[in-house]
């Protein structure tokens, strides 16, 4: 490795500070980033001419610019622009051989791809072999398929079209590289899978290297035309760090189970002893101390690294059968939505597991909510299924049969993430909210009438699906108009609130305000985390105004680098709603850490479990089920 010089700490101006990106940003916190005008300390190979100016590197001709110390599992982020057709890319694990070098090349082709490349000692290509596709939600590549078998692909599935005459409120990342502008790319090589994401998901590569033991530095590559590169950042992703565990000053933590059974929790008095109990996954934990539990269905620990819980993606509790005893519903998108909603009927105090009934299928949404949609005083299940925004309720005479389903929308591309219910237009009727907008409940009780659809961007597309978790509908700024608060990407970044505006004619529109973006600078309190897959709305600080609670799901798509920053600290935050006329929209959200170890699953349960007048929180995740007992006493209103 003597031909590769390590970066000089001062000469190359590398630092651990995140650089403000012009377009996107890396999903990881970099070990270092280039923002200089000197290439001192870089190693050049070949005849290419390399120059640097104010953080931008330009390469012309054939050759490599080697940077960083040798590593094995590596992430690199940068932005690039080509003069003419792109001819270049990023080398990873570049190793010296007896005749030259070899490494893995992510090529900036019109159709991005990755190759195993052999080079001579002058950096000229001798052989290039395209790497086979390896799939998505896995850490280790599966064996190569037998000869003649169709290759695996890695591309976002096509969604149904929008209803006729309706424009989509959300834009998908554009496919294909921008020929006349900057593109951004993040490439991650972990074990024997190389993944790359272009323009935040416009194109993606996931391939098998057939080798997880190679070791070497990374390099920029120019193979003909002039290529410009900037915002270069890197990280050794083989080194993972768990922060020292913290519990927010307003809470005390109790972990009632340390294993992964599901992603959700609900509360009810299941045994009629006058105390609230918690149900999460297969267990009811009996209050008031929650140290004793009983199965409602056979329990088996799930391998959090490689598998999902089959049934408990979201769990609800209510008296669905009308017999005076609280029952449980689990909802799941497993098996393509076929698992759906399963009803577990309370055995009325008998020491046994609960009878189960499949009552709703399919369910497309990863999140579901309970709400009294039709105003009959009973909760309905709100979800997406079969391409429709829907709600379902039991037939009171046969509650364990298939439930009655009401499809409120036209067939459309409604995402699996982000759903809520609330009275958007203040007419006294509950409307349904999704990542693509909201559906207005009509005055007439004809359940076959489709609700009026109002497009609105309550989500954002990225590498995976648009939309977050539970969407909140409440008056954020105190102007008596219901606003919307939501995470924007369950598997990406962002929390926003949408300020409702009404025209003189009563037409409703929304003004977006960013609460958490992709960088510290644009985020409240400088708090940034990915995978805000769990959320809820509740008055946490007791000031009479609802707050927003959000948590990161750790290993959101299993133990791999399929998602942005999957191994980041699994934090749980409350965003306190502060009405402030000096803030944009008349309000701001102040983040306060609840815990940096638990994170969230699909939702967060907010209930005053012990009746002390302070809200408690329950979250169920891959590391177990947690209660965060609220210790703050209700304070004064925070309006200004």
C-alpha cells in the first residue's frame, strides 16, 4: 500500500464537522469532509489532471485521485457534474496487486452500475466485470442464482396512477442523471453488498461484490471527460457507536420487556381491576406495576436482525365486541398486506390465550389509527387497503366476522406511511389524512359516496416511501384553525407542521414549516435523526396544547444499510408546541430528549397510566418495551 498516501490532516482540510450541502446531504455523520483548495496529501495515479478550488475538485483525462486511509466498510457522499457524457465514478477498497490494482467501481453511467475493475499500475482499465444485483433488505448477499435465472432487480415498484384529473401533490425523485447540472450520490460498501443512491433515490444500485474481506482506500475516478466533484464526505461505517444512555429530565424509564415482539403498544383495563394495563405484541402487562404478564397469543421472540414481527405492526385496544371487556386488534402489512387486522377477543378474566379472528384484509398501510369516524360513539379502524383510503368497523351483531369496510377515496397511489384522522375543516365531522392530502367527510350519511379529495404534501418521497407515521391534526398556533403535524418520511428525514389558511370564500390551504430537516441548521434545537417511523400527539407538558412525540426506528428495514443512517442512536423526542407570534406561523416546536436508546417502532402510546395527572409514554421496539413515566407537573400555558 506504499503507493497510497494517507491524507494530511491540515493539508487536505478534513474535519468531522458536517459541511452544509448545496442540494442534499449525507445520511451519515462524516468522519471527514473536503472543503479546501489544495490536493496536498492526495495520491494521483494515471495521466488525469486534478485541480481543487474552494471545495470543488475537477478531473480531466484518465486517472485516479486516491483519498482517505484504507478501510473495509466505507460510506462516501459527494455531488458531481460532468461536461458531456459522464465517464468516471468512485472506487472503493482499491487494492494493490503484483501488476497494478483492483477495486469496486461505482460508475456514473447514464444507467448507474457497479463493477469489479482491474487496473494496471498507471490506472488504465484492463478488465471490467459488472456486479450482479443483490436485492434490498439484507446485509449479506445471497448466493448467485443458477445460470439462466433472471437477475434480481432493485427499483422502487410502480404505484397506481392518481385518480383521473388529479395532479400528484408529491414529486418522485427523477430517474436518470442530470446531464446539465449537479447530481448527488451516496455509496455504502458494507460486508459484501455495495449500495448507492443517486439524487435521493432517483436511481439506486444494490449489488454483490462476492468479497467481504478486501481492504483498501477509496478514490475519485476520471476516465475521459471532465468531471467536477464537491461536498465530498466519508465515513468508516464498520465502526459503530452507542452513546451513553440518557433519560430526559422529565421522565423515569422502566423497561418491561427486553426482547422484540412487535412495534406498538396500547392500554386498557383488560382484567377489570380498575387499573390500566398495557398490551404490546403477544403480552398483556398488568398495572399498576407492569411486572406480571400473560400471553394473548403464543409468544416467540423475533430475530430483530433478519426478520419482522408478523402481526404486531400496530396494536389497538377497545371493546370491539361490545361485551364490556376490552379486546385487542393487531394490524400488519406482512405478506403483502394479507395478514391485515386480527381481532383478539378478551376471555373475560379466564386464564387462557385469546381467540383470534381475521377481520380486515388487505391492509397496505404500515400505520393504522382508531377514530370515531362516523360519530356513533365507537372507534373505527382507519387505514389504506387495496389502494383505497378506508375505515372499517365491526357488525355489532357479528363482531368477529369480517368487518364492514368503507372506501372513502378513489383508487390511487396512497403510500403505506402516514395516516391520521381529525376535523380539518371544523364542520364537526372527522376527516381522514394521508401523506398525499386529506379526504373531506360529506354531510350525507351515504357510505357509498366518495369523499372529496384535497391534495396536500403531507409527506416527501426519498429513497423509499413518502409519508411518516401517525399524523396529528390540532390547532398549533392558537388561531382556531386545525393544523397538521407529521413526520415526512418514515424511512428518511423530516418533521413539518402545516399551518392552515382559509380564503375569504373558505377555501383551505396549508403553509409548510420545517421542524426537522436534513441538517442541524434547518432543524429545531439542532436535532436531526432519520427513520422517524413512530409518532403520536398528546399534551406532554400539561399546558393544554398538544405536543408532538417522534422516535427513530432502529434497524428500520432490518440489520443493513438499506435506509439512511440505520445505526444512528435510536432517539425518542417530545417536540413541545410553543405558541409564539414572533415565530413563522405563530408557533415553534422545542425538542426535548426522552431517551436515546429506545427509539420507536410504529407508534408511541401516550396515556396517564397511573392517574397522577402527568402523561406517560410507552414505546415498543427491537430492544424491548419501555415505559417512560412522566414526572413533570402541569405548568402554565406557554402562549405569548
